[in-house]
């Protein structure tokens, strides 16, 4: 089905024909839904710690961190377009010549628009936009309130003006201190000094789109010197793009490979699961992962960051025990040792042992325990579910009958199955994408993270391309299927650690406002 030109295009992408055919088969055959056994809850997959235990783990992390190579990994490539969706709709429907802004809001019954215009001065970008308006429109002060409202949004989003929707969230004004607005990118630099630095150095890695790279570098030059002066911490920042070889094919509604107007195969970015390749290029003792839009103003961040230290302390404590057991497995072990390690796997690492374990020979037990223990480790914060959309922690059964603790996105769940639906409704916690990872083994060698992916956990989504409906394939999510075979520990953290900005109005929430 592929021409010579197709094969050359596929080769130039850095992928194989077999990989493309595998993607096509997956799109034709449909998604493999996760088989949920139960929701993970406190003491049944999610660990909860009291104040004394929390402090113990925080102190443990702080006692170890100066000897560690620590990095903060921040996915930051997505454009901010969706933040302003309701404002684009406003631009296309509001005409100040026909009605006032108040009448428009009442007629539309649009709470988003009402909230936006009722709180304009509280937005961190207010001064910048009004300043721009006053310099570009000499008649600005004589405009009616309705005309000013329209001009404000046009200036914020217009391609020939500030063009906010072009930029990624990380480069937009997120917070305001006095009359100074700062970006989410700058706030992540500052946050890293609180919990993700060692030896007066903070290492950060941002995944960005190529078209925005230079903007990030400019923002770094603008922010880093002042922050180093304020904190005494130097910054080592690196960047990467989503790799071309992670892009995937798409099919038309009649299961044909979708092609561009020039006849070439359309390859699309394959979701955040593609970032596993970027993560796999990094080699540090500890890697914190946090989304670019989940950041608070500085005075609130100090207390919130204590829970990042908690996650890291739990990881280091578990890792120390894992490494001790692995070293012991390379020496002499008796049945008592095997029993202790088996109980550790079950009760601390959430691993279900094979039923045949007790019948194994000593050498078979060694190999089995070594295989289960010698894996990347992740400790993930979980917050109480208060209706947020997205994935959560569940006990899952795989195709071989093994069960494990996983983060599962709603798209992976068959909601037409009432039993599966019932399990979801019993879920108590939500995944805020707040985790710390260890990617080196007990010998100090880097794991190959691609060895621990559940490739069955790919997503199929319906998209539109040039007006045509297409079936698109996304790789297993970075913290879902891409980490399916890691050692996974889930820890309850407070809801105030989760402060994403999905729409521009989220910047009005207390987490993003200086008191």
C-alpha cells in the first residue's frame, strides 16, 4: 500500500515500516480498554501520612539531597489557545454597535465572560494590555465601556497585537507582584530553588515547541540573573522538542491512510506520551515532573513545596531498601530473606506475586525478585477527587491476569460497561500530574525507559484535519501507559497542590493571586 516515496518519507522520519503498519493496525482494531479491578484508596493503594510521618520523610530528603543530581522536568510545549476559547467566541459574536457588554452577557448567559470582565484589573496582564491600547489607540479614553471591552480582547489575542494565544502557557503573564507581572516559566525557576536544587544549583528541563524555543531562552536571560541574586541559586536550564520519530499516522473515516494535499502521509504529534523519549534522554538521580500551568504565587508555594519533598523522601526511603535487597540477591539469600522481600513487594511496592512463587527453586526466586525490584521508581502525589476531569489511580488487571497499580485516563475506560463505570464512581482520588522519579538502577546505570511501556495503552482520538474526520493515534500517556511497568507508589497530598490554569479565568483563583 506504500509507494517508494512513502517508504522514503517514513525512513526520513526515523521510524520503520513495521512501526507504521502497527500504528495502522491499532487504529483499525480500536483501543484496548483498561480492565479496572478497583479504585485505589487510602491504605489500599494510596498512602496517607500524618504530620509526624510527613516531617520524617521531608527531613530524610533534605538530609540526602545535597549529594544527589536533581532535575525538574516540565512539559511546556502546548500553545495557550484553549485558555482563550471563550474569548475567541466573544470576538466573533459581540458587536458594541448593536448592544452593550452588559446586555450581551445577560443575553448570552455566559458566566465565563461575566467573570472575565468583572475582574479585569485582577489579571496579571491588565496593565500590559491597557498600556498597549493607550499607545496604539489615541481615542481609547473616549471609547464606551463596551468598545473598551472589545478592544481589550482584540489587543490581547490579535495576531498583529500581543497575540497571547500564539504563545505557550509558560510564557504568558501568570502572576502579578505589585505592578510587575511574571510568567509561569519564571515561577517554575523560582519553585525549583525551594525543593529541586542541590549544591546551590537548580537543573530544569523544559520540553518546548521549536517555534517558541528562542522566546524561552529570552525569558530565561531576563529572569535568571535576578532570581540567582535573590536566592543564591544558579540555574542550569535545558530544552528539547518532541521528536519527529514519535509522530504517528492517522486514518480517514474509511480506514485509509490520511494524506496531505501533496500526497505525502500526514504524521501528527502523538500526545504527551511522546515525551517519554525526552525523559529517557535525561540521567539524574531524581527527576521531579510537573506541568507548566500547575504553579502558584510565591508566598503559597513555600508550603506547597513541602509536599514535593515528602514525595522525594518516600522515594529515597523505598529506593534505599530496594537497592539493599538487590545487592543481597547478588550475594547469599535464604528462605527468610525471600519471604521478607516478597512481603516488601506486596505491602510496600503494590506488586502482586505470582501464585507459583512458593514453589520456585531458590535460584528462580532470586531471578523473579530481581526482575520485580530492578525497575524505575515513581512516587506520585494524589489529591482528593472533587470532580476534576481526567485520570486517577486504579488497580488494573492486564491481559495475562496480573494486577497492578496504575494511573488510568478516562479515555482508557469502557464507560459502556456498568461494572467499570461503577468502579470509577467509587474513586476517591485524582491524578494531578505531580511526581518524582528515579531512573537509575542499583548499580548507578540508567534504565532504558522504553522497556517499561505498556504499548497496548495507546489512545485513539477523533480529530478534524482540513475539514475531514480522522482517527488519530496517541502514544501511551507519559504517566499512564508509558510508566505502566515502573514501581509505583501513590501518596495523598492536599488539594491545594493542584492549581492548573485551563482557562484564563483560573488566574483569578486564590492560588494565582497575591494577597
